[in-house]
C-alpha cells in the first residue's frame, strides 16, 4: 500500500498486527496521536472494527515513519539470522572435525558424545519445557538472536518493536513455537554441516574405529550398538555385524570393510538421532506457528484499543445532502457539498480577510463557490464534504500577506488528496515577493510542484473553468503540473490539521 493511502479492508498479515501492537504501546506511553485525517479515510469505506484498527495503525505507521522502522528491523533481523546460520554451520563442521580428529584411531563413545551430546540435551529440554512451562520460549538461541537484533536495529521506535513482538506472540500462544522454529532451524544447519564434514573426512582420510570400556562386557556393547542401530537400519544404514562389534575393542586388527561398516553406522546415527528429529520439530513448529498466525485477531478489550471503538465505529455519520447546494456567502463556512456529477469544480478561500476581493464578479458555470474556511471546525467540514464527493478541479485562494504555518500546509496537502487536480492562487497579485517565496518554499517542501501555483488570478479562474489548453492537457495526463502531490507523511513530516 502506498504511504498515506487507504485502499479498503486491511489484509490480516502479521506485520499489520505487529504495527497495531507497537502503536498501542507507543500511544500508551506517550499519548494518543492526532488521527483526524486517517479517521476520515476509514469512515468512507465499510469495514469491521478490527479491520479499521489495523488500517488506522498502518496509516499512522506510514505517517510517523514506524512502518519504515519495521522494514529496517526486518532487514537487520535477516542479517542476524544469516550470521547465526553461518555460525551454526561452522560450529557443526568444527564439532564433526573434532570428533574424528586428523586421522587414525577413533574411540566411538567420545565421538558420538561430541557429535550428538549437546544437541540431544537441548532437544530433551525443549520437550520437557512443554510440561514445565506453559508459554515461555525455552530457546537460548532464539533469545540471543532477538537481543542481537535489538542492539543492531536503530530508530526512535526500534526499542518498541521487539517488546510488541513478544507481547503479540505471547498473546497468540506463538512464542514457544516461534522460538522453537528458530532454534530447530539453527540445529538443522549445524547437524547438516556435521554430516557433510563427516562424509568429507571419511571419504578423504583413513580412520580406524574401536570401543574402549572398563566396566562393560563386549556383549553389553553389542546390545548398545545394535539398539542404537535399529532406527538407522530402517532408513537404509546397516549396522555392523555382532562379530565386528566384539572384535572392535582395539586389541586386534580389523579389515577395511569393518571400518567402512562403522563409518556408515556413525553417519546413520547422526542422521537418525540428530538431523531427522530436528527437521521434524522444525516442520511441526512452523506448521503450528502458521496456523496460530492465521487465527490471529485483534484483542478489542486491550487498553488503547477499546477506547477507539467510538471513534472508529461512530453511531452516526454524515450522509450528505440530497438537494442542490444553496448559494453561500463569501464569508460563510462550507455547509453544502459539491455535486457528485463528473467534471464539477470547486473554489475555496483559505483564511482570507473580508477586505480582500477573491471572488470574480460572476462565478463561471459549473464552479461551486465553497466559501471561506477559517476555523478548525470549518476545515473539517470541508474535508468531510470533499471526501464524500471529490471535485474534478479545486482552486484554493490563500492570503500571501500571511506567513503559512504547519497546520495550513497540512490542510492544503489534505485538500490536494481529495481533488483530481488542484491549483493554488496567492492573493493579492502584488503581495510581497518575500512572503510569496515563503509560501512557495514551504509548499514545495510539502510535496507540491511549481506548476500547482497560478501565475495570476485571471489565469487561475480560466484554469478553474476548464477553458485553457494546459488545463485540458492536464486532465488528459500530459501536463507536468498533474504530477502527484506527495503527502508530507512520505517525507516524515506531521500530518494533521
């Protein structure tokens, strides 16, 4: 969605929920944001309360730069994930290389412990956490990744994003599964690297395998090896015969086929008891996480959201007037809306004093005199009117003798978004060049183009009547003056009247 634009019901993706929660935390800490313009856009489209909460959050996030902060946070998170993945790959390969050594004799029991000991312990702790804790993540790797991402991410609201993320995951019972998906993913990479290292070393170096024990008998070791090898054998990894197991005590020389059988057995053990359970747990975590994410809803009872119901779902709304607009006096507020027919044009004065002549002696046909707007309430009434019935062309006359403030500039930007074409006329024509330059500079910074300023009052009225060549070309999209007016929200400025 383009910044500052509302295009109907907001999709219920995770980022929109995340922005809504972050905005809720921000407003609870620093007070509610001005959202009059955003509410007008939401009221113009039928939607549920939940959809409007998400849409309001997205519009305000675009305006306040929070959406950009989230995008930056995503980039940093992907970078830290890549760093952790590389680290997991290196550690997995190092563990396999350390278990086998540079070549020669390999004691099977310490080698298995080095390859699977830590992984098995961590996996068992993850399973036990389901019976001990109800909502904790239970993942040191996931916590480390989140802390590192938090330290690397920069921005005024960067600290709120991880807090909002944890709140959202905990509320949706997704925290354990999200942390589990990260942890299992790292372990899958590490174990895959260990398997590749095992294959590489066993293919390029000569190893001899044996077992050593002081307390256990050879038969006990045979039972242990055969018991561990039962699952890998079902996956196609044969176990060494009992005679080879008994002869592998290191006291006799074995043929190369015996050491090859031990190599296949070792690879099968790492695959069946290391990589395979982690892949299954990863798939399970991602599946549960997706299902619960798709079932997410906005908790409308939360502080900061419950208070929005009256403003987002008003009991009554302005439906417009079903009769022609009355003639409005020059200094009257805009109490009538323009016609819904195509090609209607509007003329409005912004905070013009009574002695300043701004209306022509005869308003051109097809032009609606919308009067002079001055007070805040009059501005909102005009915005509501144009939001329901946009005009084809809108001419706004401003007093060039006054210094434009931020509220005036923001109001003009809102008007520009409610008219297909808009022009500005600074009155009187002989106003101070310095003040005119101030108007021009501030409006250019707000996203207007030089073509949006009329050179004279006569030219402005001719354009409004639709009689000039450039005006028609603009309607056809060939005039550079028709370039889109960029909302101040896209430039990081405040938006509101």
